[in-house]
């Protein structure tokens, strides 16, 4: 029985890889399950067996891509580094995600969710993991360095998350360096974080009694 399960896993992976390729080439609206099956070199019936429909296929693809990158981000933010350095790493990851096609998969899934309630609910649930992680990171900063200005940790997480998701959409539309300084604007946030961290550290040092 164990040997019989191996081809099924391989077939599913082949279909997901083909779906990623076709989604990047054709977009959500133009995606054809028949073309996906042809690219994966599997019968169309196998696609329906594993994913049920085009919608199920896209949701499975997005869930897999999202889970892998969220785990990467969570591991990075767990490192014992200044927050501004971890934020800069997140900006580096954006470049990787643009090059790999993940951002396109993400934005295609978001757009599909505007008119499809089931897709929208699934995408909201998956994106909620990103906002939850950012809220944890902002909460850590609040505990270490004090109040985040007038914002709660959840509000900071919302602003940062929306900045990235909105920037990704504009970059896909072609608003690149010649039109808007999107990348440099995102990285400037890291400069602000560094100034806040280092200012907080200097304040804490000043409070230490001499000779302590």
C-alpha cells in the first residue's frame, strides 16, 4: 500500500507545478484545467481527482505557496537580530517572491476572491497568518521599546502588511522605479525602525545609574 501512494503524491506535485506555470502565463481568468493537465502530462481526470475543480486547484496552489513563505518569514523573525535587520531581510524576500512568481499567484488569488465568496474566504484566512505574524513582531517591539507612537501593535501590523500587499500589486502593474519609488519607500521603513530601536537603547542606557 505504501508503494501505491507514491505516484499519487508525485502526480499532485506535477499538477501544482504545471498550475503555477500556467497561472503565471495565462492569469486566473485564462487558466484552463485542460492546459494544466497537458503541461503536467497527466489525464484531466487526475486533476479533478486531486483538486475537484479549477477553483480547488488554485486554492491548493496558493495554500502551498503561502505556507512555505510564511514559515520562512516566521523563522526569520524568530532570529535574535535587531528588528530593523529582520525587516530588511523581509524586503529582500519580496524580490525573491516577485522573481519566483509567488506574488503573481497571491495577487491573482486576491483578485479572484473579489467576485468569488469561497475563494475570498479562503484567501482571507491564509493572509490572516501574515497579519498575525506581523502583530506578534510589533508586539515584541512594543514590549522591548515601549509604545509604538499612537498605534497599537495590531494597527502597525495592518499598516505594514497593507504596504507590502499594495506595493506588490503596483509593481505587477508596472509601477517600477521609473514611476514610483516603491522599493526604496518600503526600505525606508527599516531606517525608521532602526532609529526608533537605537533611540530607545540610548534612552535605556541613560537611565542606568553610574557605577551600577
